[in-house]
């Protein structure tokens, strides 16, 4: 049974060196996931791959069926999830195309279905979310980056916004005051749902752009895509290094 999954974010809808075994369509009690799960072998290790925004990158962040995605991976036997995400850099030292493994989250999203614990309960259920990411998996990613010589920031706070629009400069100022280092649109409720299912979950974030008001010019999709080309190459190298160690 495959125990490791990779959720691909913007820029990562496939894994170049993945030896594909099969694609499997899954039905869940929560509707359809973002697409079929891909079972394959990466560097000798069985993994499952699921692109968060669909294989054609057509699902916006506020429309992702996070519950169906996480339920699908849990039912497939997954125990550890590496979630790849494209983010904006708020902190000055986070340059475009660089990587960061966040250790905290602030949730600014709204209206998203964000829990499995709401229907048919025998008792009200709460999860401890003090540390939202699996520290074991975070350390494995950081160790693999060091071994591969991949520069990486070892901690930071991910501010999760609703999207799909980018943020205003004032919103980024507020997020910085709140202690956020990066900003993205898919970090929540994905991380919390993984915790509810008792999955070991960590995020590998790629800085796609400087956040609003932090760069010298207007944010363009052309610049984001250019930065992601270099950043995702680093992600792929990191994944190929870390997967055999898990």
C-alpha cells in the first residue's frame, strides 16, 4: 500500500521522473477530488500524485474540493503528504524562485468547507492545531535540501487568503503585522483536514513573486510563470532526494 503522496500546486501538475503505474478515478462521500490519483514510482519509492488544481490547472483555489482530495488520499492508504504550493514572499529575504518549508499558518479564508467533523457526530470533535505541520516530515525535507545543496528557508508563517485575486498592499501590510512571511491561497483548509485525518502533512512552498507592495513593479502572470520554472525545478530535485528517505 502506497504511504506517500504529493499534492502538486501551481506549476507542478506532473512529475517528470515519475514511472506511472496507473491512474485511478475515486468517488468520495464529499464529491469528486481534483482528478484521478496517479500511482507510480519515484526514485524507487511508490507514491501517489494528485494535482490540487486538476491536471489541466483549471480549478481555482476557492473551488478546490479539499475534503474530497484528502479523503481520497487517506482511503488510498497514504500516511504522509508533501504539499507543494506557489506563494508570494512577504519577508524581504525570500527571493522569487526560492523555497521555504513553513512551520505555522494564519487562516484568512472564508466560506470554504473546512472540516470533516460536522455531520452525524456522536460528540463534538476538536483537533490540536498548535503546530499545523508534521515536524517529522518538515525535518526530512530540510535534511534532503541540505544534502542536495538546495537553498531553503527552514521556517515561516503561511498566510492563507481566499483568492482567486491577489492581495492589496494594505492587506499584505496587515499580514506582515500578523507575523506572516508568505502568502498563498491553498494552505487552508488543506492542512487542517489532513490533521483531522491524522495524516503527516508538510508544505514545500515556492516563492512565485514578491507580495503586493513588496516588489518594484506590478505583479504579472508572466513574471510568476518565469519564477515558477526555476522554483519548480528545485522542488522536483528536492522531492527526488527526499522520497527515498521516507
